[in-house]
C-alpha cells in the first residue's frame, strides 16, 4: 500500500472520529480546563478568612483539641503546613475511608483543598454530605469561619462531567477512557496528516494573514494541533491511565477499607504531631500536605505527602504502637507520574499548558466541522488536498 493510500485511510479515520466523538471530546476538554484552576475559582467566589493573630503557631495536637471540641467524633483532616498568617484548613466530618494505597493529597500541592478533590483529584460520586471545612487561626486557635465542603455547583458539575460524564463509575471506564483513546488516535493521525510536503515547512506552524474561508480553518486546525501536540498527547494518555488504572498496572484511586489497628489497653494513642514525625522519617524527601485523624479508634492515622513536589504519597501510622504500618511512594514508577501530568501539578507553566489544551478539542470541532461542511457544499472529496488556487481565499470561502 502506497503512502498516499495510507494517508487517505488515516484521513478518513481522523475525520470520522472527530465528527462522531468531537462534541464529547470538546465537553471533556472544556470541563478539564475548568477544574485545573478550580480552587482559585472557588476561593475567588468565596474568599477564605484571614488569620490575624501574631506569635508562635500552635502545635498540631493543640489545633486538633480545638477542632475536637467542635466535632468530637468526626474524622479530621488538616492541611499542611501550618503557617502564621494563614488560616489552618481542616476538613471535618465523614471523609471517605482510604487504604494504605490511597491517593489522598493527590491535588494538595495547592494549600486550600475542598472536599470534592481531597481524595485523589476527582469529585465524589454521591458520597456523604455532612463534612465541612473549618478555618482556625494557627496562633490563637480561634475559629475564623466554616464552609460547606463542596465547591460551587458548576465546578462540582465540571468534576463529574470530566470524571465520569455524569454516569458514575461506569462512565469513567466506558466513556472517559475510550474518549481518551479516541483523542490519542486523533493526535497520532493528525500528526501524519499535518506533516508538510517539501518546501512547505515554513507554513506548517502558522496561520497566514491572507488565509480565508476553508484555507483559514485548515491552517488554524493544523497550527493549533502541532503547537499543543505534546501536551495534548501527554494529557490524553494520562487520562486513559487514570480511567483504567488496574489495566495500566496502577492501584485504583477509589476508596478502600484501611487496615485495622488494635488499641492497647492503658496505652494512650499518639497525636498528630507524633504521627507526622514518624511519617516524615518514613518519607524524608517528601513534603507533607495533610494529616487525617480517624473517627474510630481501630483506624490508623494517615499522612499524605507530595513526593518530588508532585506525586501523591501516603504513610499510615499505628497510633498505639507508634509505628509506620504502610507507606506508598509511586514516584519511582512511570505510571505514578500520570496523575500530576493530567492534573497539571508538575509545574505552574505545565498547569497553564494543560489548561489551554482543554480548549483544543472544541477548536478542532469547530474548524473540522466547518471544513467538512465547506467541502460538502462544493462536492469536493473529503480527503482531497486544498487546491492551490484556494491559498489566498477565493473559492475557499
């Protein structure tokens, strides 16, 4: 089979996948862009309170004592680090139970976490609604305010749309995963179709000012695709991994039952400060992002970390024996980096690129459908290259 025939076949694959699944891919991309900066949007709409007291910060155990006076039998999750001048963010209430392999803290590279994402980056799928956020002054211990532990409705909707297309867990594997595969195919075939012929390289990365009509949409489609190609493929691949974690050799990020610990009669459990010290010794090169104190005495204390500044890691501590009973740091594996790649937490610049890439499918849908309609009106074969006389506009309108 000649290269021309192969290229024609790839064009048909590219075109029909785009026409059939383009709208769904655009919704997936736009919802993804919305949640890249969800915390900043939520804090803009509902600014957190400010801490005003001056002096040394309280210990974690003292902060926990204040919270326990408000929520005696609830699970507590404290965002770290505790810094003077910034309110201590505590999530109080029914937090999904996480096992030793949990992704808790996956998106906690930013300080203030809403409950919708503190368990690995995805919005909850109908979980309990009794948790809330509690803001404390780290110096005085006074309560600065409370907030429902949920994002604004449109951001919750964006999380659910991006995570499972409003279809629960089945939507993640049956819709989102296959859409990720479709976008990988679109990217690969698009690269082959974009590849310029000899002498055309200088036009391959831009949209000429003289381009109009069909030529304009063709050049915009191609130029946008090649400029975001690497990020688009990385985000699409990582999305497939997150949709099918077990198939890709990863532990699923969903909730699981934590290991039980056996209380020892007459032995007082260590507090948050002691557990954090043990966890930091177990993962000395990672940054602690939160510590979760269980509501039940037979559950361990969980400390969430960011390894290498991006990869979620977890340490579980037996509070009665003051020992580490489980640790997980997947930063040594390729698959362990897929969540920060997909969520944009590698670096602020990468985060912005991921945000921009979410708009690409919508752009491709608009330009692709426009080209399809214009060619059909002229009864031009879909895989026929643009005629030379269309370069300056003219018949391409």
